[in-house]
C-alpha cells in the first residue's frame, strides 16, 4: 500500500527572502493571506487599508473604469498579482491593452505576465516602498506609465517611461494631466485630491470626446482585425 505524505508548506511572512516560485507556492497554500507582494525578492505584506486609502482607491478606480468602458480593447484590474521579471507585485490598480489588440501583457493561469501599460498606487507618503523598491521594479519591468497618489503630501506623480527611465509628466496649460499611452485619459489632479469625483469624470468625458481618443479607438479596432 502506498503511503501519502502531506507536504508541509511554510507560512508566508513579512520580510521573507524568497524566489518568485516559492513566494507563489507559499501564498497559494495560505488562503488567509489576501495582500502580499514580492519586490526585489523580499515579501511585503501591507497593513490594513485606511479609510483615506480606500476612498482614494475608489476614486481612481472609477476614473479608470469609465475610460475602460468607453475604449474597446482596454481592460483593467484592482489588486491583481502580476509576474514582472523575478518578482510578483500587486498593483492597487492597472489599465491594460488586451493582447489581441496589441497589448504588452497576457494572462497565464491566475496571474498577469509582462508589462501592463499603466499601473496606479495609492501611497501613504513619498517614503512608501511604492515610490522606492516598487518604483524601481516598475521602471525595470518597462511599465510605460505609473501613477502614484501621495496621501500625506496631497500630491500626484504621473511617471512616464522615457528611454528606460521614469520622468514626471507635467500638466498641460489647462492644468490637466494627459496619458501618452491611453489617448483621452485625462485627469484633473486637484479635483481628484479634493474628492470632487464629478469634476474628475467631467474632465475625463472631455477626453473621451476628443479626436485623439476617437483615433485611438479606431487604431485598436484595426489591430484586432490584423
């Protein structure tokens, strides 16, 4: 008679130094862990989300979701684990072009693989690992746009990848931030920070009515036919 021995899987702990495969093995074995990331080979397990973080996350998610709904070929996710290089971050939010429309990422099994076109993080402050270790990972992995919302500083930093390094995207003359990857994705930063979601969405609708967004939708449709 064969004897089956149950393999013991060690728990996932903050600060563990692990390979990506071992990180995923331990995490998948512990259903009690909801948020965990591997950044630079080190396990990060964020503390419970504050009310301010949750409210800002909702605003950014609504803004991105409205853009997604108006742009066939674009998808997005909240808190989805992504395989990037040797690590496995869990961005607060992401926006991506589907692979059949020419996007740079794909879904394999349970996780995203490759370079998502846009990620966003709600950060407690500029000292957060989101703007240090995680910033370095997103830059090295080739994420074209990285939006960071800093709660303590009440600041928005929209990073644009240029020649392999991030540069801060500056507002245009009308004060709006405009995506270079997703035409029509316009952001009124002060309104977002003030919690004025109606104004955020009004300015987004202006972007969705722009010729740039119309051309982008047509380009995505052509890619789908190819």
